[in-house]
């Protein structure tokens, strides 16, 4: 499965996430909606709340924030990983990739500061 570019929003990369989240705001999906995550849903949620970046992780989690580079050096190559580590199908659309285990697929929402 490849990386999906959503509309005119840019795919930024596949990042290693930690317990101190790169994108700290999480979309809570509970009850009957917990299996409906896909990239457009996450991106629209984050964009509607004014965040610059949206990221999906481990099939069904969505995170928002303004700086996925916050814990890395100016040269972010060391915190990128190969895109094949972001390889989990989204629970809401198996044709899309939603990160991986502690791997965050990050997209720009189009919001600028």
C-alpha cells in the first residue's frame, strides 16, 4: 500500500511518535465510531480546529498539532523513518494507510500561521 495524498494537502512523512506526542491533540473516537478512522476524517477534524498538521497512527488514532518537528533537530532526517514503517490500514478505509505502531503518518492541513 502506498501513501495517499489527500486532495491538495501534502504528505509530510512518517515520523516516530513517543509518549510525549509529536501532535498533542487527539481526536476521541469512542463507542460505535471507534472503527471509522481514515485520513480525510482526521485531516478535516484537525483543520476545523485550526491545526497546521494532522497525523494518523496505528489504524485508528488521529492527532493534531502545529509542529511535528518539535523534538527533532533542524535537519529532521533523523526523526523520519522509511515510509514502509507507516503501513497500517485505516479502520475506516482499508485502502488508506494510517501510520503504524508508534509511527505517525503526517499531513499538512493547509492552515498557515
